[in-house]
């Protein structure tokens, strides 16, 4: 049929729709919907309680699936409602696009291409448009916020994305709809990609174009929205470090068995010796540092930051096991005393700390000595394990 939208058959084949959440975008909404209809008629619109002429504009698109909120509930709530309604309409995928005109409808093809390249045995796919935030014309505050989000997304999921905040995405509805989500504004889009990744969904970026109009309408409130995003990531860090990462490693250990798990996850033969040795050194340094109670959190955070083997780093951070803790503290104090020129005090006792000044002095010596001792031991073990890993890697290379 000559009047059929360009990608209609492809959208129908994959049971895919376009979901447009909108709130007070009267200047751009009509043109966005008109352009989308050139590519597909599978369009779902959620009017998030707009107070401008949005409702009147949408009367001209009554042939589309349109849902209205009486009051503004936030972008997350609009998306959540749209996902549920889209699945009820028989769709399996939804491509979300903002109604402010910054996204190009012809980029729908990029999402469809990725969806069509997915094999049946592949994990489910969630695509996030990559806006190339480093190029000219992108607002500085958007770039900074995106870098912050990208870093913490890597920490809590182990997935490196170049853009975690783009609203141009493809969602697998059968995966995202059952997920229990607690946010309903801009942070919803972060919560959903984190929890999808935790469920084994392949979350990846695809390149898209973006148009930033100088005076475009935005409903992002920097202080409150950034505060909620920061609080959300703080919670995700705790959950990932103390539940998700250990759970995933346990599952891998159970499925692979000790020998294969040791080779693939601990030794990681494809990694260079200096990186594996650096993971050992990092673990030991953190484990001997004076941040008692925070060692696990710090070691995973730093391992993710420096892209080191998290398993190795975590194992060696446990050098501060109960029998060794008194030894580490004592050696740290003595080394600190030596560094500050007070010499060694082998007959150390509690009577040496009978005033506030002496307690503070002793604490300072301990902290100084703790970092010094951790650094020395970490360096020595890096040398030892660099040699061991180098020999191990050479044996694996020459092994027939």
C-alpha cells in the first residue's frame, strides 16, 4: 500500500510500538507525532496531566492510542503506564521518544536494525540512544550529569555505557513490566536500566542524532531531580555490593564449578599480568587501610573505577580477617611512630594514652602508619604476583 508508513511492516513483525510521554510540549508535540506517522502507526501517547493545549492538540490524533492523566505524575509514571497499556494492546517492544523535538524519528531504523539482528537464543535487549555528549552544542550541565550517571551505572552493573540518560530507547515489555519500580520521575529511566541489567538483560548504547534547541522546554529540575538520582545510586551501590555482585558470582561459581570459575573469573588468562597483580595490590591496600567496615564497598568501587578484576581485589581485601587485625593495627602504629621520628615502642600499653593529646597523637601515628604499611605491602605483593601471573600466562600461551 503506497500510503503505508515506511517501517510499518517491520514494527508489526516485531510487535513494536512507539511510546510518547508528553507534558506541556504544545509547541513541538504535533510535529513530533506527524513525523512519527511517516514511519509507523503503532503509536501510544501518554499525556501526563498537561496544563497547556496538549489535550486539544491530541484531538487531531484520535486514531492513535492516547491516554490522559488528570494530574501531572512525572515522566516515570507516564512511561510505566504506557508500558502496561502497550503490552495490553499486544506489543512486545516499545521505543520511547521525547515529545520536545530533540530526537529524530528516522533514527527508529537504528533500533529496528538492532532488534532484527538479535538471535532467538540471545538475551533480551534494552537499547539506549547514545547522543554523543562530547560533541559541540550539547549543554555543559547535561554532559556533566550524564558522566556522573555513566560512572555509577558502571559501578553498580559492570556495564560501560556512553549515555545513560537519553530518553530515546527500546524496551522489552515482557521484562520491564514485571519489575517492581519505586520512582516516578526522571530517575525512573535509571532505575529501570539498572534493574534490567541485574536481571540479565543486555543493555547497550546505539548511536542517535539529537537536536538541542536553544530555548527548548525542559521539565528537568536540576536540584531536586539530581538529588533523587544521587540518592537512587547510593541505594543501588549498597544493593549491588552486598547482594547483586555476590549473588551473581555465587551463581557463576555454582554453574561453572571451582576449576572453571578459578580459571575464567579469578585468573582471567586473557588479562595482562600487571592488571591482575594490580587487583591484588588494590585489594591488599584497601584491606589494610583504616576504613574499617567500608573495605568491601571501597574495593568494589575502586576496582570498577580502575577496571580491575573485582573478584581478585575482593579476595585479597580480606587480609584484615580477625586474627590479623591486631597485628595490622599494631604494625601500623609502630611504623607511624617510626616515620614521625619517635622510634619503636615495643612495650606499648594503654597507660601510654592517658590524655586527649596523647590519644590524638597515637591516632595520627596509626593512620599515617596504616597507609604507609598498606602501600608497602601492596607494592611488594604487586611485584610477587606480577612475576607469578607472568609465568602463568606464558605457560598458557605455550600450552598445546
